[in-house]
């Protein structure tokens, strides 16, 4: 069974411009987080940063956040995103 529900005016349309982004890293499965210094690639929705992985780390967990200029935001957390050898 399908339901046809139109989207009211003003609730659909183009996304807002990128406002800001952040990245945090954890080496203890999310018990503690450290901010990563990021450099934005011009006006693109792309950033880069350098992780300083401790010798004792077995896994890297990541928490990324981004916001737009219309008040929207999202945060994504990945525990044990990468294994360290």
C-alpha cells in the first residue's frame, strides 16, 4: 500500500550552503574525544586533517559534524572505524 503525501511549500528545495565542519578522533572506543585541526578546501564540502595516532592505539574512532547556513546539521560517529597495525 502506498501513501501519496505532498510536501508543503517551503519544506523541500535546495540545501543550505555549508556552514562549518568538525572532526573528532578517539583511540579508546569513544570514551574520550580529541578535536582534529581541519583545513577546508575552498568552497567545497571537503576538509582535510592530520591524525596523530599513538603507538598504543589499536583502533581509531571518528565523529564528524557538519552544519549549513539554514540551521541544519548532522553528526556521524563511527566506533572502531579503522584498525591500527
